[in-house]
């Protein structure tokens, strides 16, 4: 489990910190939704999805943004150009994705089956480097190639992330 989560964390770091390149392609994936974070409405217009399955364990990462996300598959680097980036990492003790509730786990807490980590990066408050959820649930449903993520997440300081996003997320190879 730790290997899967570490791999996804490294991928997340690359996505959040990398710069755009000339050979990147713009990803048009049809993801949309409305979220509210700390009282601010976020209109989701783009998203990426990647997964790893190994030894009977499954992990995946979703990225949602309020502006286009470009991705270079050759270098596994991406760049988003909006004000918000929401990263959801999920883990389950199964061979593949399972729809359902993923309860928020904290870095110092125990990770159980169907756990999630949720980080919100606010470009307008870049000094925070992103905030990690402390409680709540992400409900993730899949129908064909379409995912729906519904958030009921709490952060420290009475900050919440609520709402949902739906779409055919662009699948990226993170293995």
C-alpha cells in the first residue's frame, strides 16, 4: 500500500509543480462540476485520472481544476492554469476500482480499505502549498467511462469542500 500511495504522491507533486512545455497537448475531456471551498465557488472544467493496481491493492488519483490541464505523457509532467487544483487519492484493498464512499484518512492516521486523501491547492494563497482534508467522504461512482465525484470534506479551521464533478476523465499512465 505504501508503495502505491508513494507513487501517486510523486505523480501528484510532478503535476502540481511542473512547468508547461512546447510539446504538450491540451487535454479536452469534458469534466464539469460545481464545488464550494471555503465559501468560494469553483467551476470545474477539466480533470485527469490515473490508477495503479498491484498485489491485490488498488490506488488512483484524480485531479480537478477550474481551467485547462495540459499533460505531457512522455515526461509525465503537467500544468494547470486556474486558481484551484483539487487532488483526490483513493486506496482500496481490491484488484480494480470500486464505486462507493472513500473516507478521508490523515497522514498520521490509519489507512483502511476505501480510504482517500484530499488536497486543495489555492493559487491565490500559494503560501499554503495546499491544504489536506481531515475528515469527510468522497463518494465516487463510475458508469462506463464516466466518473462522478461528490465531496463532503472538512479541513482544519471550519473550511469545507462540497459539491460534485462528473465527466469522462482523461486517463494518464502513472506506472
